[in-house]
């Protein structure tokens, strides 16, 4: 299964802006050691930010120590929200990113719902359930399975986290959500 993680970046920015309309400066976290992913996401979100009338700061992290530097820089940049880029390194450090976003009270968009179920604000991305159908567990041979592209995307909102951050989730966003965690 091939996800459309990078391609979803502009939609993630748009949804985050809808949730936090007062944030005119947004930060994007990318991993520079994954240059194709980082460059594509940075370029696409810069274009989307201009269209939405937003300013976008691209921040880099490729080690766990970089995360503290990134989050410490957000107030200086006057960033009102953060988009975490889709990257295996970030996904493997999800608990650390969740803890930092919580400590810094930063409204953050994540690429996968697991971040939101762990207590953070919002995610828009590929459906893990759709991407991992369990066909191999049902006896299918991996070599016989076709390469497929994700077709199901999920918007998950943690309403409790939104309230903690002083955000009111717009009814239009709630209506589009696949899951709202109270």
C-alpha cells in the first residue's frame, strides 16, 4: 500500500487553518535527511500557504535533540500552529512529539490518527485500517498482492484537546470529521 502522505500536506494546512483561523503564521516540521519528501512537502505547503494568505516557516529535525530546538523556536517565530510532516522518523518518535506539543500548548496537525488518540489535536491522513487490510493474515501471498494507492483518508479531531487549547471546533469541521474524541 502506498500512502499519499506528502500529497495531503496542503489539505492538512487548510484544515488546520480552518480550526485555528487566528494563526496567520504556521510552522512545518520536515526531516532534511529525507530530502525528496521534505522538499516536496515544503514546496507544496508554501504554495498552499500563499493561497490561504498565511506565512509558513519550514523547520528541520533529523535527531531527537532537534525537536526541543524546533519547539523552543515557535514563540520567536510567532507560529500559531504547527504541521508535522509525514516521515518515518517522526512517526517513530510520535510520543515525544505529542509531549512537546502538549508542553508548548501548540495546536498541531499530525499525519496519522494515532497521534490524536494519544491526546493531541487533529490529524488528516491515510486510514491505517484501509492501508493494512490484513490480507496476508487471511492467507494471501505477498507476491500476489497488487501495489495499491490509499483511497480512504481520515479526519480525526480531539475535542478535549481543542478545549484545553482554548479552541472552538467549527461545526463544519466537526461534520466532516471521521472521528471526534471527547
